C-alpha cells in the first residue's frame, strides 16, 4: 500500500536525521525539535480529518494503542 511505503520512508529519514545529530551535529537538534512539532500538528490534522469523516474516538484510539478517553483528551479539545 502506498501509505505504508511512504510512512516507512518517513521513519527511515527521521531516524537517519537523529543518527546524524548523535554523531555530534548539535546544531541539528533544533531542526529535529521542529520536526517533532510538525509531527504533532500533522497528528492533530489527521485526527480532525478522521473525525470529520465519521471515525469514532474508539476507531482512532484502537489503532494508536491507547484508550478512547486518552485520544479524546489529547486531540478532542475545542478547535480554534
């Protein structure tokens, strides 16, 4: 599936970035932190989209390995 391939590629790139920083690229830690912030924003966008398409908190939480309550507490706030 195309999404699985893309996700796998993304994980490899992020891991490689972390390894590069671990070898002494202290300046790269800022960019890695920005990636983490972008990932959090992307998760929120994805979950809002799934909810708008009719997926339940239970549907989402079960795929993340967390409880429905945990998912709703983390991503169910009032959108601005």
